[in-house]
């Protein structure tokens, strides 16, 4: 049985065992094996993870990994990337192992995400996907003559169902074989895109749990999650040669800011003013300056000891950007000053007192996809934006380069 770890069936399993089995030794051991194969030199998924495993334990172990990542690491950290890539690779390998011989099962799993049209060959050598006829010439255009059954075009899905993967830059629109709004896919393509989409959904799930848990008194699930946390950190450090959102606390260097942040500092229009200043700029500057190492309810005062860093470095930049907005943000909305301190974790206080830090969550910068959704005008990507998914990753990656 292959289960999408976020499906309703999987959810039922998690609900049934919440609390007890979720942190059992058996589940922990399985969770460890789900990621440990990435540490070896060969990086081959062991056979025991491809078949013959207990599906309930498998679902619980994946959930334990998600929660461990959400509790301990920032979104877009290399540990989260590791969990996501493991789930993605496992799902792909498990579906590939079923092969074309069990096409119906693969299609039933993939149809959770895609409305799949199965092509039927026409006498002229083309294919018909329900009402859409693709002629022989079109079908074999653009080097589509690939060898082997799993590579032959067999299905069509609306290209829109792949847009999440395209937006995440995991697939280029120009690489799709498109005909009349349909993306034509082979068996291998279908599995590839299904796994990628699953990986992105896992990332969304962990990020949403991270946001939910921020500022809350979340208890460690058990000592086993501590071990799992350490395991994720050690594998990720080896695999990605340093965490993705690593960085030293240091004076802000504006030449490394991403285009969206540079644009906000230059001033924004009324439509996206509040989001730009209070949500994005405030979180970006504070996290970029403090570079917290942990995601477990971080408080600014644990990373910034001198209040002048806030009052003389971070807040002046935010206030200047607010005054460059059209119209200036605090002129008609003076209450936004309070909101900025709230987003920095100081609660609803008008005074900057380090002892108040931790009264509200210290908000993490939204990811690029969310920014494009909430305030599309702010995102003006450059070349380097192709490599990252969060403005903070851009900043630290630019440093590294
Ligand atoms: S892609 Fe991300 S970092 Fe780059 S401009 Fe857009 S929101 Fe900013």
C-alpha cells in the first residue's frame, strides 16, 4: 500500500494513534530509516522501504518527521528540504516500483492530484484524449520519440494542475509538451510530477505547522524527536554543505538584499503598503540581522542583546521605508508602529523593552510564493531568485556567493 502521507486515509491513521503510537520506538526507527539512506555514499533507497513495510507505521513515521521539522527548523532550512526530498524520492521510487504492470494503481494514486485523461491511439497514428485529438505529426514533434514504454506519451492533464510545480520553479513551462491547454505526459512524467507536487504539499504542511506553532509553548514530543532532530541536522549539513538559511548575526548589508526588499526600501504604493512594511520588511530585516539558529519559539532577545541594534539599525530602516510609501504609512495609520513591534515579538506595546520580547510571535519572513500571492507587485525577481524560495535565503545565499 502506498499512501500519500497527507491524504484523508493517512489523516485517519494519525488521528487513531495520536499521542501513543506516534512516538513509539517502532515509528521512530522507521522515521530514522526514511531519511538515513540519504546520508550514505550510495544514497540508495533500501528495499525494505519500497515494499513489505507496515503502512500505518510508515504514515506515522512520516508525520513524526514533519512535526520534528516544524518544531525545530525554519521553513526553507536545509532540514526541511531534506524531509521534503526524502518523501518525494520515496513516493517516486515506490510508484516506479509498481511499474506499468500496475498502471491502474499508479493512476488511482496520481488522480488524487490530477484529472488524468488516458490517451487512446487512433488508426492514423495519433492519440485521442477524450475530446482532444492529437495528430501523429504533433505527437512526434519536438523530439517526443523517446524509447521505451514508460517514456511514451499516454496521458494528458490540464497544464494548470501543474502550475504549483511551475511556480515553485521545479518545472519549466517551456519544457511541457502542451497541446490545447493539455500537458501530454508519459508514465514516468506522471510519476515525476506527482512526486514533486507531493513534496511541495509536504513543504506547505510543515510550513503551516511551523507558523501555527510559532510563539506557542510547544512541548517536545519525546526524547526520540530530539534524536531525530539531531539526525536531520547532521545529514542536512553533510548533504547541503551548510544549512540553507544559515548566516551569522552581523550588520545588515543592503547590497545583498533581494529585489523585493530593495523595492520596499525605496517606497511602495498604498495597495501593498501594510504587507510590505509590517509583514515582509520587519520580519526580513530582523531575521537577517539576528540569524537565529533555531526555530523553536525564537525570541529576539535571545539573539540580540543590545537594544540599539533594534533602535538604531533595524527600526530606522523600517520607519524610513514607511515614510517613503505613497502616502506615508504612519501618516494615516499611526497604529502600524505598534503592529511592527508586535511582529517583532514585543506584544502590543509602544515601548521597545527587551524584556517584552516573546510576548507575541516573532514572525518569520513569508516565502516568495506567498509574497507573489498576497502582494504580486512586490516581487521583481532577478537571476538569483531562481535558486531560492524565501527572501531570507536570497540574502544568506548572496553572502555565501
Ligand atoms: S522571488 Fe522572492 S526574493 Fe526574489 S523578488 Fe520575488 S519575493 Fe523577493
